[in-house]
């Protein structure tokens, strides 16, 4: 590998990204250097580019979920089974790390995804900190970052096609506690919603209703396992009555909101059955407010309303195993319809932001 690496740098919100060279990092004990195979462009990167996330230390190297080949490592790095990670292994890594295991959230609430010390590759690091984002020829793996091998029978393209949405969707479906034979509505079938549909089907949901404004996304959701689709062009009252008709008047057992539209949260509370579960995972950034009637929509309905923020290692690990086992049945690989080189990340952000593609990949070797 060369001694200098090129990365795409987002210097500030709303400015074109530019390419910069970085020196080869000195590996700390327990650190590693990945040669990047793929990183991804998701909605969060578009939000980063629009300056919609608080506390981001621009300039940054974006790219939170990535796949690469271990080019170098120092000391011993093992996976959760105690097996060595070796040079040449194709791996991915949990982008969220440095959770402290000392604070209230880590130890009492047991929700390290809310640990204030947590760091995220591609989001909370400045480019001045080094190669800590995936839109780069190489990624520095800091000591303690959890590496996972991509199994030989899992194409890297399948895993990264699902990407961060795969992991978020698994967390959301866990929170929804879907039981065999239940019905579910998925509001918004972008990268997260598509995987929610897939996991709901694998969880034994029978009626899976996908709702979105983009016809191609609804068609893709059918391939993921949706049994019904409703176009957002149908008036809200009519959407509600269609879902009532499908469910003998009671509403769906589970709604997962993955659209990022505040109105969808209110709609979720309307279409869920009494005593059902609603999981909100589409609002990673502040998209505004919505009016909710607590009596009619929550209290009287006895609804369980749950927020879903980020993910933990367990979600990441199981997402890889699910992609490995069901990647032939669920077309995650085809979710990413375009691949961009490092010099084309502005076009990649445009393609994702305009919803022209569900997901774009960044492939540094392409540039
Ligand atoms: Zn903590
Ligand atoms: Zn993402």
C-alpha cells in the first residue's frame, strides 16, 4: 500500500467536497489499517452536508459503515469468538465506539447507544484526527473498535448494499417485538424501511404494508417481502381506511416509521391497533414537529411508542449473519444502484439527496 492516502473531505456544510492526501497513520497497539473496498452514502451524509446535525467537527471524512481489507495491524485483534483478525481479512467494523462502560447510560440503563462519550466514524471525528471516515482509500481502526470478518459466503456488496440501514432496521424490528402472524406497516421504504420490510417478513409477520411516495421503492419493497403497498398519493384518510379494511377494522399490530417526516409519526399512531407498538427510527435529524392528540392517539389507544437511536454491537453482528443467511432471498445487493469514486462524492450526495437512488456506494478504487 502507498504511504499517502486520498480521502474525500467535507470541509463545511453546503460546500463541495474536495480530495485531500493524508499520511499513513502510525498504528497504535491494537490498531489496524483497512484498505477500503466500499463505503456508503446514506441520508445521514446528506444531512451532514446540509449542516443538519449538531456538533459535527467539520472538516470531516464522511462514511460511517464501510468494508475493507486489513492491510496492517499491530498486536492482537480478535473477533467476539476469540479468533484472530488477520492481514488480508475482509472486514467491517462497528462505526460507533468508545462507549465508556462507566456512565449511567452504559451501566445502569444498559443503553450504550446513548453514552455521551460515544464516537462515530465519519460523523464525530474531524479530518484533523486522521483517516476516521470511509470515503477514503484507507481507514484507521483505532484500538477497541470492533472488527468483524465478512464471511466468505457473504458478498461485501450484499452487506454494504444494506449498510447502516440494515443495522438500524434490525434494532427497530427488535424494539417492535413482532410476533408470528402479526401485521405491520412500514412508513417510508428508503434504505432503513426496505430492510425493516425484509426483517419483518423473516420475523413471521403476515401482512406487511409498505407506504412511500416513490413507485420504484414500493416495487422494491415487494421484493423484500411487502404484501401490500400504498402510494403516498392516496389521501391520508383513504390510507387509514385501506389499512382498516385489510385488518378487519382493528389497525396493524406494529408500525415502524422510517420516513423522517413528522406527519408520519402522527399517521403511525392512527393506523396502529389499540395496544399495538409504534417504533420511530426515521428522525435521525430534526425535521420539525407534528401535532399529536395524546388522549386519542396514545393514552386511550394504550399504544406503546418507542424511539430507536443508533445501534449496539449485537445489532451489527446479527445484521451480518442475517445478510449472510438471507442475502440470496432478500436483494440487499441491489439497493445500491450506483457506485461512485472518491472524486464523485458530490454527485453521490446529489443522487441520494434527490432520491434518485435509494443508496449509493463509494468505491475508492474506482477513482
Ligand atoms: Zn458511557
Ligand atoms: Zn448511515
